[in-house]
C-alpha cells in the first residue's frame, strides 16, 4: 500500500521528535494518556446527554499494556475512538500547527524550546518509538481502522479488526543505544513514576498489570510471582485537592500543561466555596500577555466543569472583559450537564459564580498591589491597558471596581502611582488631580505647560496611553477630586492679585489679541494671554470637551467623521516675544501676521502635532535668519 505524506509542518515536527535530544522524553506518556482521557471525556459527556446508552462511568478506563520481550508498549482507552477520516485528519497533521512557528531551520536548541512550549501531543510518541500504530474504532461504528507510521516517510491507513470502541496506541520502543536507555519505558517502576508525576489527577483509572511476588501457599521460604492489576493514579483533580496539599511546582506544571504556556503563571488563585454556589475554581494570571491579547482574535473564558466533567472549553460568561486575561477552570456541582450554551448565558448559578470570581480576582490584585508592588507593576505592564479600557467601556459602569487598580506615572515620584497615593499626597489647598498627555514621559516632561505646576510643587500624572484620558474623563473624579488636564482646563492656580493683573493685561491687549486671531484665519477659536506659561512664549490649549490628545486618538480610528478640538493659542505676556508683538502692532501688520503663524506652528510642534504647512514654516524661519 502506498504511503501517504505528512503535511509539511507535521513532517518537520516529526523529524524533530525522532532526532530530538530532548531530555524529557517521558512526557510522551503524559500526552498519550491525556489524549485517552479527553477521548473518554467526549464519550462520557455524550452518553450523559443521550441518556440510556448502557455505559456507566465505572466502565471507563485507560490501560497500559507491556510486552518487554517484544519491546511493545500499548496505551489503550475505551473513549470515543476515531473514524477513518478522523484518523487521517487528526494524526496526519498537527492540530495546532499554526502556533508552531518554526524560526530557524538548523538550530536544534530553538526547536527544542518549541517542544517544551507547546506540548506536541501525539507526535511525541516518536521520541521513544520507531513504529507507531494506532488502532481505533469510533463509538457506534461497525468498522475499525489502523493508522501506522515509521516516522517521517509517511503513514498508511487500513481497515482492521477491533472488538470494542476506543483507541489503542501501540509503540514499538526504540532499541537501546549507548547513550539512551529506552527500555526504561517498559519498566514497571519507571512507568508508575511517570504516571504519578504527570497524570495523577486524570479522572479515569489508569490501569497496569504489575508483577508481584508472594510466599507460596503452605511454604515458608518459597516465593511465586503473580500479576495484579493496579490503578496508578489517585484520580483526584488538582482543583479538588486541599490547597495545603498542593505544591507551587504542581500548580505551575498543571497550568503550563493545560494552557500550553512555557512560562510559569504570575499568580495562582485557587478558591473553593460552598453555600449559595458550590464550586472549585483554579485561576491563573499568565506572566506574559498572549500575543493576540489586544486583538479581536483573543477569546476570553474559563473551562467549565460540571462535577468533574468538562462541559465547555471556554465559557466567556464567567469573566468580565476587563479581567479577560485570567485563564483557568471552574468546577461546580450546581450546573446541569445537559445545559446548552444559550441556557448557560441565563443561568442564575453561573451568574453568581461569575460575580464571586470577579470579587476574588479583584481582591487578589489588590493584595498584590499592597504587598508585592514590583509584581503588581509587572502585572500592570501586561494588562493595565485592559483595566483602563474597562473603566472606559460601558459608560464607566465598572469604574468603582477598577479605579483603585490603576497606575499612572507621577511627575514627582518618577514612577507608577495609584490615584489613592496621589490624593494622599495632595497639598492642603490643592483641589484637583492634574494630568498631562503625550506620547511618552519624556515628551510630556518637555511640555511648556508643566513648568508652572512644577514650580508650584504640584504633582502631575503623565498619561501616555491613548485610552488614558478617556478613562479619566469616565471616572470624572476620584475621592471627590476633579481631574484637570494641565494643557486645556482652567487650573485656577492664580492668586487674587495675579487675576487682577491678568484682567488688566487682557483689557490692554484686546486689539492685539483680536488681530492675532484674525491673522490665524480660523485656525484657532481664540488667542488669549496665558496663565499657565512661565518661560515659553506660547502653547496650545483647547475649549470644550475634546482635548488635542483625544483629537489625535479619535482621528486615528477608522471612522468617517473626523473630530477637531477647538484650539486656543495661549501667549505668555511676560515673554520678550510678546513685547515684539506689541511693538509691531499697528506698525508692521504683515510681519505681525507672519509671526502669529510662526508662533502657532511652534505650539503645534510642541504638542506633537504636525505643522499645517511645513514649507511655509521653514521659509519664515529662513527669512528671520537672514534678517
Ligand atoms: P491535541 O491533543 O493537542 O489536540 P494530538 O496531536 O495529541 O493533539 O491529537 C490530535 C487529535 O487526535 C486530538 O485532538 C484528538 O481529536 C485525536 N486523538 C488523539 N488521541 C486520541 C484518542 N486516544 N482517542 C480519540 N481521539 C484521539
């Protein structure tokens, strides 16, 4: 019979497996057992839904069978089995091959990391075996099929005899070499150990015949050997165990295997509750946000178990969007197995559980913030954006949950601070929380508007993410303190005396300001004398609800309508440039007009905005230089 070829990526992975110097060869057993367990889960779930199938939970088991002489190891299950097509489709290609992004052709080391990262399931069998046979009969099917492969050259599929439904994976264990002792994978002690180590919580018995010896009946010193079938695993799922019985290592291993992460989780949250809702939850915060976390492709959700049987791979209703980074599972006896996705959405019990989980996650984060600041900052760098979106979304409905979890960069502390910390440090007469926006801390630091506040010793929050200002506007205030954008809002920092002087100055320069506004020809709504500038001659501010930063963000979105902030050009009356303007007024109006445009362009540049006509701007400067 002609051999079929593996798909390209599968072939590469196979090569890797066969030639791997991977030290954890033993994981092949974990992978095959976990496939067997999944297959039983599927069938068990189906029988529970279909009602009377004659199958009961006690009928299900996974068996390990050995023939040491023939170097054969068999992993057998009585799960759902596979049809011919399924054999072809599931074993001919790698299920999640999309995530296997092979970078370097030759670098063995990198390849090995890939194995560690993803867990490659079935293919790992080729690490210990040079001929793998899979015999399977789908539940309810009449015929069985045999898939066979000796590795990279390809595989064959043919009909075969098999009495019961389910699958058996038959491994011909590789011969021992000088470096490699493959025989260990046929030894009782070693196999027992591997099962205990990786598959202890598998919920179906993993059975193996074990040779034992005993005194012969009636004899005092003569022994005889006999075989006894042992169950190798304790079958208690990790999440049902007592927290005190579980080591950090076990949690980490569980997480990494189950969620295919090569890094340990940053945080483990294990909680059990009884009462209005009885459930066990085992939640993890990944120590790095997945690549697609901030894209539409990312799907939030927790695995949902009903009394130990998985009923949904990703249940989105268990997590609010702002905690979508949490992974894990919930097991509850209060949920019906027959529940459909649609019904689940309206399930009262599920809502209660989701509410509890939200509270739990929040309190864990708060305690991390209080007790492990560095860890929290690391967490925030990963997921802070999501929390800030959370404040903004749904019209600020969740701001109370989230406001104390936010961090912003502080001008005076030079690090991330909470709103609570900011308010706790506020001066006695300080009424507002001040913030400034820009693309980076360095850029904001240079904004002319920051000078005045620094001079007065006022702390500012530097907002560098697009969503920041939107989130603060949604909060409206914190602890009764308003938020004020130092570039646009009325800061109310002047003394009575300063206010008087300002009023007079405006009166005196009314005409000049009017002239400048006209000179700018509709580019600004107003030209005013600034209360916020110290050493710089000009800056831009805005009137109305949309700041310059918001204009940038909103216009970057793919919407038809563009918004425009109402710009105000602020001039520093105490700057020498202002004297020049006054002197020109009424004498050389052409020049004054040109200067107005120059100043406006400068203000745009400082805000990180584009000059409307860069060539004209450059020409004007050249003219000045020539003068
Ligand atoms: P994964 O388990 O990560 O999906 P595998 O390569 O281990 O990847 O398995 C590929 C697919 O083959 C599985 O998703 C499953 O559909 C099928 N499969 C593997 N082993 C069994 C088995 N013992 N019984 C039924 N189906 C199986």
